[in-house]
C-alpha cells in the first residue's frame, strides 16, 4: 500500500560501475521526479517526467538517465559511477501535469555509496 | 539570483514548547511556497502549500505564514512533541518546470524531553 516505493533502499558499489534504482508510484499521478540529497541534506531536483516529456536539470551529468517504462514507473540509471555520486536519491510523484504546481509525494530514498 | 534561505540551521527545544522556523526567498516570479517535514532516513512529507494570495495555512499543530511582499515565510509549531524532531525544508516554485523549484537547506529541529 506504499504510495511511492523505491528499490533498493541501500546500494553500495565500486567506482566505474553502472547501476539502476527503481521507482514505482501507485497514486495514479502524472508526473514523477528524481532528487539527489547530498551529505549536507540539500535536496536538488534532477529530472521530472510527465506524459513522456522529460525535463532535465541542466547541471545533471549525462551519466544519469531516467527511464520510464510506463506512467507508474521512473527508474534512474547511472553509468560510470563516481565517488561524488554518493548521496541519497529520492523519487517523487505529483498529480499535476504542470511540474511545480502541486504537492509532491516522496519515496523512502535510496542511499547510494560509491567506493 | 533565485535563492531560498532558512534559519536557524538547527534548533533544540523542550517538549511542549512552541517554535518558529523562518524561510526568506528571492525567487521571482512566485508561484507557491511549500513546507516539508523530513524525518531521519525518510523522504520529505508535505506540510503546507501556499500560493500568492494565501497568508496563512494550518496543518494540525503546524501553521505556515506567507508575506509575499517581504518574501518571507514562517512555520510555527505549537506544543512540540518528540515526533516533531526532523528537518523542515522550505521550497519555492517560480512557476511550472523542474528548473523552477528552489529548495532551502532546511532547519534541523530536535525536541528533547
């Protein structure tokens, strides 16, 4: 019955590897997001995805790519992991088609550690 | 430059006491302002969303105020409980689009018995 779920909860991997984080929402929302929260707890939006429209934060390296197999899922794939990618990644969703207007519901987060 | 600043950075209060957290922003244009509560190890949970025309909005013991003229918002917590210990994040939207969401760095509140 979890509204927004993410897997895995923890991910430890070596530098240079490729990894994916999965996100699913059962709220019937139209828009999904990926956020990165660094060690200082600062939340930064990475992507939003709405009706097959992807909006990318221009500061996100192209090693990061979101993939949406359907409206309820938005996975995050990361290539060639670097030490600086270590952070907690949050998936979120919102009802609104227009990003930035409505309430967002967050998943529990995935703590990624790159060694 | 669009920025959201929160104060204090951290706060410790006794259970049962009230407290007020501040959020100042320079975001323009302004669409809405949200307060989120983030428990340790969890995702943020929305407390309130306010648009330009709303001065105050309550959610239980949480009351948010907005002064769009001075670009300030506050979150007042009444009769604090141990479960209020969390980070509180202020987010300002400059309109639609992922690049129009601006996040504060949060206030870490600790409520002690």
